[in-house]
């Protein structure tokens, strides 16, 4: 498969393409990483993402052959109990995030702070 940079940009930014879980040939991943950088995404870990409650940032988790889109955000349990996590847009049977990465995870994710958006922190589930 010859991946087109413009097609990968559309996937990364959600332009006319639904972001979610995508199975891609392993040889596409070097170009995908290159296009993530070109689209303003940087590799990091959840614990290093600086966001406030009520803000979420788009993120990609790359585990060839899978590329999963999600967001990094604060999940609020009570006024004094919360956690920052990566939650994939793909859900499990219970409706929870199929992939959840906690702040202590060393798994690399790709985030773009410039695309951060506000959301109702009491209802973190939503469409991107």
C-alpha cells in the first residue's frame, strides 16, 4: 500500500474521515509518524501532558498494525477525586473506553496541544 501524505493528514485531523481505530500496514507507520509531526502532534506520555480540568487534547496511540485515536482529559469522580487519562474513541461492550492509559503509563502517545478544546468535565464521553 502506498500511503498518500494528504490522506494520512485527513485521517490524523479527522477531515472527512472518522477517527477511531484503524488497521494499517506496518510499512505505513514511519510515514504516519512523519505526518503526525507535520500536523503538530508530538510524542509524549500521559503524565507529561499539561492540561487543566475541562480541557481535552486529541491524541493518537500507535501500536502497529493499529492506530487508535482518543483524547487526554481529566475524568472526575468526586470534587476531590480525579484522574488524567488517555481514552480511545473506540468503546468496549460496557461503553467504557476500550483503551485507557493512566498517567503513570510509559506508552508513547502523540498529542497536539494546539487542538485542545473545552468540554464539560462532568461528562467526558463525547464525539470528536
